[in-house]
C-alpha cells in the first residue's frame, strides 16, 4: 500500500512561521535541532522541549523568506505559539500561524511528477529544492513533501493528479511509520523525551549546538546511556486503529510498558510506532490497552541507533 506511487494532501498538519532578523538566534535557544545546519537546500526534523526535556512538539523545519517554517500537528500550533511568544518578547522576531498560506502534499514515488514541476529533488533525506515559489523536501527514501502557496494549490493538485493517483492520508502515515519517524501528537504532548522517539537517529537532535530549553536532560540521557524506552515499529493483531497515547502492557510488568505514537492501516493489519521499555520489547508478549488486549509483534526499523555517530551532529 505505502510502496505504491501516489500523492495526498497533508491535512493533519499546520505551519508555524518565525520571521525576522532574530528568528534564527531566538529559535537556536529553543529547539533540539541546529539551525546553523539549515540552508536553502537542507531541512531538518526537530523538537521543542520543556525544561525537563519532554517534547511539547516535533516538526519539520526549513528556511523560507526572512525566517523559518515549522510543520507540526495542527492541534499543537496554538499552544506552541502562545508559549514561544512569551520568550520572543525581547527578540526581533514575529511568530504567526501560516497554515492558510500553504498547502502541502505528500508524494510517494513521485520524483517524476516533481521533475515535471522543475523540482529535481536529490535522494538524500532532508534535501530541499525550490522553483517558482514551490518547495520540495525529501523526508525519507522515495517520499517527499511539496509545499505550495495556497493560491497555486488547485492548479498544482491538478498537475499532480495528471501523473499520480490520489491516495489517502493513511497511506502517507503508513510510509512515515515504515520510515521510523515518530511524531508528537496532542495526546502525547510532554510525554516523551526526544530519544524516546529516536529523534537523535533521524537528525532531529544536535549535541554540538550548545544550550536550548531541556538540553541538559537530553544530553545527559545521550551521554550516560540511561535510556530505557525507545521507539519501535510493531504490527497489531486488530482492526481498530489505536489512538496515540494508548498504553501498552506486558505480563512481566505490573504497569504500562509503553504508549502508541502513530498508527496506520496496512492491508489486513495495523502497523504502528510505539515507545516501549527495551526490556519488555526484547521479551516479547506485548499487548494493546490491557494485558488481555490484542497482541503486538516487533517489526524492523530502517535504521539502527548508534550513540557515537549521533553525538557527532
């Protein structure tokens, strides 16, 4: 399903803009990613944490105009704007919700369609190309986002439909799950530290950038190697799609050993990303919602955790 060529509208996310001469400097002290690594041809994943290192939001961030744009779950935009504005009062930067200014499409195996729009997108993840106001971002192998100014959206959608079948958001989320890219949702806000979502393994955390909100906790977890929970990809023996934040259980533990991060239908099964206690995951016998709930089975992720490599970012 997720391996076929298609496009869909990314209706589940909004766009937060931070603009102005101090935008980069301001956000450098707020986000896990290193804004110095961003360029016209490079985007990044990232997160914003509490002082205790818990993720308030996760996002994809890119340069645009006189600032940056962050795409995140729509329901997180308002609380993130309200909180960030408290810290931006002495900064020459302006924070706004620009969701209505952009329409974003997800493309699976859609490079030919992008090329037809003048966007020759490199294969490397986080690569960015731009043409005539359009922005394309490589989000994982064979998957790309296309950012379109809202006044061009209908025309661009028709052009995409001429070369690609229109798919569903579920198909796109299934591809995200198979790429092992977790995401903070409203029901999991402030539940995870970045390493619990393997964010450091997909370029969303920099350990060389210096201080940011929650940095001490995040760095200590990385350097001391005390992470007991991390992101896994699993298959669920059920037909009902679980919500993010649904607890997971194992007979070896008296309380929940993890939570659902993101779920999507895959043919006759359901695939999901979940944060699990490593000990329980390795033992197997995992269940959704209760000890007698539907069984979960571990699947492979497309990357491995490598602490030495991760701390070089």
